[in-house]
C-alpha cells in the first residue's frame, strides 16, 4: 500500500489539473442533466431550485473527504485502499467487490440510457437501443486501452463540449424566461422538495471515481483538492442554471415529455432541439463512461495485486501502468450485464438499484475509514464526520435493496476464511518438515518458530 505522499514531491503520474478536473466533472455531471431538471421541476415546481442547491451543499463533505483521502493516500485501490488502512483486509475486499462487481452494473445501464434518449429524441425504432448502447461503450474503452493519459485528454475535450452545450442551452432559452412560472413557489409543499432532493442525490454521485486514479496525477496532494473544488463549482452552477431555465421557461410543462431538454430548446429554436440533444446525450454518455473505465481498470489491478482477484490481473496497478488485463475483465463483466439487461427486456430498475445500493455501501465504509485516517479535529476530519452521518442516513433508506452488497460481502468473508485455512495448512506443513532439534539445542529454535507464528498471526489480522 502506498504511503501518504509528500505534497512537495512530484508523483509518477501524468495527469495535470485540466485533465483531472475534466475527469471529475465527467464522472458527476452525467446523464442526470438529460432528465433530472424536468423530473425535479415536476416534483417541486420552482422550489426544485432549492433542492438542487441543498444537494450541492450536502455533496461538499463527501467530495471533500474523498479528495483529502486521495491526496494523502493515492493508490489504485481507491476507497478499498483507505478501508484496508483503517479497517483491515476483509472490509477492504468487501469495498473492492462492491465497486468492481456491483457499481460496474451501472456502465451498461448508462449505455442503454444514452441509447434510449437518442432513440426518443430522433424517433428511431426502439430495437436500435442495444446497438446504440454498445456503440457508445466502444470509443471510451479504446481510449482507456491506451492509458489514462489518452483518456484524460479525451475527457478534457468531451467535458469542454459538454460545458459549451450546457452554456448554449441556457443562453438560447433564457429569452423565453417567464417570471410568472415561479408562482406558486411551493406547489407541492416541502414534500415535493424532499422528493426532488432524493432525485438529485444520485446526480451528484461519482466523487469516489477519482480516488482510483489518484496515483496518475503529477502531484496528487496539490492537484486533487483543486480539481475537486473546481468540479464542485462547475457541476453546481451547471445544474442550478439548467434547473432555473427549466422552471422559468417550461413552467407546468416541465417533466411532461420524455426528453425535457428537447422541449426546452424547442421553445426558442424549433427543429434544432432533437439533433442538439441527441449530440448532448452522446457526449454525456461517452464522458461518464470514459471517467469510470480507468477507475474500474485500476481497481481490478489493485485487487489482483492485493490477492483479492487472481494475481494475473495485477499488471497495471502501479502508477503510470495501463491495467489492460483488468480492463478486459471489466469489458467481459459489462457484456454479461448487458446480456442480462437484454434478457430482462431492457427493464433497468433492478440494475439501477444494484448500482446505487453498492454505491451507498462504499460511501458508508469509506467515510468511516476517513474518520479514522484523517487527523482528528482537522477540517477534513469534520467533513468526514458530517459525510458519515449523511451516508448512514442513505444506508437506512437503501436497506431494502442491499441484497447484492450483502452477497458480495459474504463472498469477501469466504475469501478471507479460505486464505486463512490455506495459510494455516502451509504453516503446519512447513513446521512438520523442519527437523527435530537436538536435546542440547532445544531452546534455540524456539525463537524463529515463535517469530514465524507471530508473523502468521499478524498476517491473519490484516485479512
């Protein structure tokens, strides 16, 4: 496990502030911009703007905690590495499995959502969704096959395009703003605001992705907090601006259509909306996939390095290396999940719940680890404490959907038990192979044997 880095020293990575910020923005400012402004406006009316602001404020402790941990302990294992330091090997293995096998379900979900949106706005037959979804997956995978440096520049371009489009949508629709659409401000009461907040919680997820590629930054301790801070501002302003124009322009019509951004653009630019929003959907999907794939690749390699996956997948865990074997395994998992979704007639509800429940479990253990690793009473520690309380609440809300995280946790425990049994057998075999000491030297071999036993016990504690 990598020690905490010295902020004065350059790291072995290649990512600078621009690429890193783009990866953070891409992992958070995702498909939510396609549907959430309309859904939130339908739930809370003009007060949905307050919901966006509230979730933005609540996301700061979570994002800040992950930034503090990634800056101090850059490692390909990400949150699993932090948990290993604080809570031991079994808890770390659970965390790694939750992300690699559980959160990975979200990749094909994202691809299919992008395909659904393109089909809806262009009026193409729905049978094209799987083809579009698979096509969306291929370019980011190719970019990451050549390393995070290439993927970082690709993300920089994609994020620039996405921000330009968001600014463009706000600019072209702003002349249609109608102040009367802000009355009544609370049409569905504070219950509606609560529903809008619950919708936007998932729009601000993704801050943990950067922890897996922290070692790829030139100077993690300096760059990661800056990249996180810039990303929070950009994502927050982007969502607030879109929510404002959605409410101010569409009013009661917000959330009625399948593609609210199309309705928004059509108010001032008739005929342009569908093509423009199809392009936005493609950019968003490419961007999020391109941000998540290096995280899956690096985590898989770290799990192989730490013995939680076969050692074959360990290649690529070191800073600057490309985890192609782990990326290939990620591709296989995505194809399997993609096939299961096709068998389920593209009903994504269950798969989305698997994704989100694993995310909540990761956040919960990650924040507990942060309270143990960060210096007590420091600013980062207080952020971790606040985030721990928040994630505990999310865990309670998600309890009915925690079956898959529990199964993966049991698998992690089984791996621990098997490894301990094998280690015990190996130790006993080695002890049996040692020649019996002469009576005169009886006292001398006891020290190394005892030391070996102590070392074995220490190793078991790390499991």
